């Protein structure tokens, strides 16, 4: 207790610095992957991706980032094991943040699309085993998270596969693909607005003290979806068929119709990513702030200060803007060739998977989901459309990430323990 009373302000300062560094890494690596489909398809530029992420990543973190934060902060490590020595939990959370931040920095400089969720979960488990033994880890929760790493890419791939098949049948194989694209386009935009709005409403917007019943949530989401679809229709109507394009081969014009749709799906993906992955950076930060402010008492339930969410959102945006270009093209160009229609399916599927996972309080890996979604789009055109060597390299980088986070966290935990 005396250690926390004497060094509390140092712990909070370190937590803010490490948390900001960690969320910077999330922006530079994970957000780059999340926006990679939009950039790789040619629908938006890198600069536009940064602007979209700046607005919607921050909005997702601020409005809907609280549920997953609870899982990262309290679900994986049992705080009761540290009741007599709360400073050990503080050391551990700081060590986990710094370990994850450094590994993300290394991976980003190498251009590896690693999982921030893998990194922080591995780091938390590593410090807990070192600091209080294996019993301090909620292995049941860790098991659910590991299962989600397998389920989420399958779910993302399945949704993107179904969306791609629907576009092929309703639009690409129609007698007049361009006319069909303009007719069905607003529906696909409505789908984006409705799904993201619905999950946001279900989460209750707790940070804004706004609670809605299930029927009210559906109604509000439907209204938002219709409004977004109306905006999308205005943009789609402005798309003109390319002069001289053969009536039997209109696919260039059709892809132009999907370009404004990709703007909406990019916004949805940024919002979904912010709502889920901000927890990786601010969960341990929130835990440190809670313990210090309570003078060493480890509360069963701690509030999440808004300024902590702001730190997380700002770090993510800065990371993408300053270093995201290094890994943004990995998912967008190397796994399979993307066009705006294929990019729409991949991004929409990934966004839906992330917001569902966020609703279920599962800190899934956006990288896994994005890879699964892009694979689903590729499989809709046949196995030959996928670059299996690139996929193998990505999987290897995932395997390395978990132990790297754990070992670094153990090292930093002992260093911090020795310093204080």
C-alpha cells in the first residue's frame, strides 16, 4: 500500500505513456490491416483512410469501447490474487502494456501484420504466471479467447463469401450489371448502417448514460440505416457508365458503383475496430488508474474515465497516420486481388464480425478477422485466387506473437519490481 501511496503519480504517468505507445502500435499495425481492404481495392487513398480512421476509430473507442475493456482488464487475470500486494498487479499491467507496445513496434517496422490481441493477452498471462502463479490466470476466459481466434476468421470468411456470392448473382451475373448495381447498391449500404448502428445501440452507449430497450434499438438502427442508404443512393446515382463500354462487359462501371459503398464500409470497419481493439491498450491503463486512485484497493468493478478512452483513441489515430503505411498494403494487395466490390464484401464482413464480438465481450483479433474475410472473397473465385505463401507467412507471425508478448512482459515485470 505504501508503494502505491508514494509512487502513485509515477505509476499513472507510466501507464499513460505506455498505454499511448501501445495504442500507437495498434494504429500503426492493426488499423492498417483493418483499412487495408479499402486502400487495396483502390476505393480510397491512404490519406482518405487516415481521415476516416481519425473520425470513426475515435468514435468507436469513445462510444462503444467499454465492454471489451472489462474483459481485458478484469477477465483474464484474477485481481483477487493480488489483494495483499496490489503493487504487483500495477507492475504487471505496466509490464504488459510496454511489452505489447514494443513487440508491435518491432512487427510494424518489419511490416508484419500481427495481432494486438494476441500480444496483450500473451503479455497479461505472462506477467500473471510470473507474479502470482498459474492460478491467477482465468484459463476459462483465455480458452474462450483462443476459441474466438479460430471462430472469428471462419465467421468473417463465411460472411464475406456469402456477400460475394450474393453480389455475383444479383449484380455481376445480371443481364444489365450496371443497372443492377445501381438498384441493389443502396440495400448494401443500408446493411452497413443498420448492423453497426444496431450493435452500438445494444451496447447502450454507457459512457453517454444512454440506455435503450431492444425495440428502441432496432427502431433507431433502422432509421440510421435508411438515412445512410439515402446518402449512399445519392452518391450511387451520380456514377455514370463509362462511355464506349460494351453492354455485355460493364464490370469497370459496376466497380465504380461500389466505390462510394466502400467509403461507408471503411467507416464501419474503423468504428468496429475502435470499439473492440481500444481495449487492448486502455484496459491495463484503466486498471492502473483504478488501483492508484483507490489507494491500493482492487475494486470488483471500476469505472472507466472518459480521458482514458480519449488517450486510447488519440494513440490509435496517430499510429495509423505516422506509420500505418508500412503494413496497410499487406492485406489489401498480397493475399488476393481486390476490387471495390470484393473489398466491400471483405470489409463489411470484417466489420460485422468485430461488432458482434464486441457485443459478446470477446477481444477477438481484427487481423484474424480481416484475413479470414479476404480469404472468403478469394474463395468465392476459387482457391487459385489466393496467395497461399503470403497466408502461411502471416500465420507464422501470429504464432510468434503470443510467446513474444509473454516473455517480454515477464522481463519488464521483474525490472519494474526491482525498481520499486
